[in-house]
């Protein structure tokens, strides 16, 4: 039989549990242009190869960096294309 104190301590311990994600690779992409063969060979293929070896990857589009570009509106259109290419 558990006491009220043990039950309360158990509930507090459950609340402290924070879900975590194990990430082996974290990389950000600056969406300044559509993907090229160089992007594939330098970034996409190595990530795929590592994922095939049971590593996890987290990829983000660093779109705030794109606002310093000469044509920020053009870059804004490219963002969705880059995301689609990586998916």
C-alpha cells in the first residue's frame, strides 16, 4: 500500500520527465538558390548515407539569413522549393 507522500513524490517525478530527441547531425541551409548537384554531393548524399547507418539528422532552413541577400523576395520563393527537395 502506498502512502499519500509516496504518491505525491511519484507524480512530481513524472512531471520532471522531459522528452528528448537524439540527434547525431544538426545542419542549417541558407536558401539562396535551388539545389544543385554540388548541394547533393556535399550535403544531401552524406546525410542520407549517415541515416542509412542509423544516425539521425535534423535539418533546418536558415531563412532569416536570407533577408540580407540582394533579392530577399526571390529567396522567399525558393524556401519552399528547398524544403521540398530535402523531403
